C-alpha cells in the first residue's frame, strides 16, 4: 500500500458543486500539505498543517478550505467549484526534520465543467 | 518569499547521452535544502536527488548529479547515460531550513524527452 493515499484519483464535477479530496498517510508524519499543479506553473501550495491543531494558508488558498481530522488525515474542500480550479492536486507529508523531502500521493485529477 | 525558476520548459536528449537541466532560485536565507523531483506519466512525484546548502560537495545518485553554485543561486541537474525511462517532467524545489517556514517551493518544471 502507498504511504500517502489520495482519493479519488480522478473526478469530474460541475460548477458550483462542493467537492472534497481526501488524503491519508501511514508515514507517521506530523506535517501535511496540499499542492495544486498547473501546466507551466509547477506546484503551488494551497494549505499546510504542522499538526492536528495547526492549519496555515499557502500562496493560493482562496476558494479552498481544509480539515485535519487526525494526524494521518488531511482533506481539501472546494466549497463551490469553478472551472479555473481544474488542475492536478497533490497531498504531501514530511517529517519534522527540515532536511527531509516531501512524500507525495499519486494526485487527484479534478475537472470542473 | 523564495522563488524557483526553471528556464527550460522542454529539453530533449538522445539515449545514452548527457543532459543538464537548469534551476535558479532566489532567497535571502543561508541555510536551506534543494531537491530535484521526477514526475513520469504515472503522475507520481519521485525524489531524484537532494542537496544541503551547507555542503559544498555536489550530491550524486548513480547517473544523476547536481552542480550547486550557492553564490550564483544555481542548482542544475545532470543526467548521464540517459535512458528511455528518464523521460518525465522534472521539478526543482527549495525548502527553507527554518522550522516554521519549511514548505517546499517548486519551479515550473522541465519536460525531458529521451530519443531512442
């Protein structure tokens, strides 16, 4: 099983719908992140969490919200999806040591029509 | 805020040849970490190599090596003896060593094509 699991892997939704992307990890890491990938822009940080009681906005948090339900679970919600939120979304985790890399899920391809 | 720039949207290399992917970054910090990630068509983000800024020695991992120039804020990836499986998107990433500011910042990526 993957260390970082995202569900769903692909999703098509309509404009205005609420959608939740889920992420769970078995690495025991405290830090979890949500990134968005767009062609030509790389990965941009949406939200991050250093522990269950700590939630922080990233560089592109508008239109998104998150919930850290447990150390192992971090979900991303789009309250009212719009077409320019069509993108590839990644969840990632990292340990507390600053020299460690981030470990990524396999991504969720979201299309808003 | 730190920024990472990859100036080559696409690169191409012949199988068995060597290719170098460029990355520059902007930071006022002295302690940080740099990474190269590979993203094949499967979408999985795979760590290729890591460099600590306090180390002068360039990191190497088998056929992959970096040229880290701290003063120039440059971090290029060299792939030797290129293989078909090296074809992918490659992302350069920066991570601060500050405990409360160490989310990872990515460049826009370079798409590498390997020709047989």
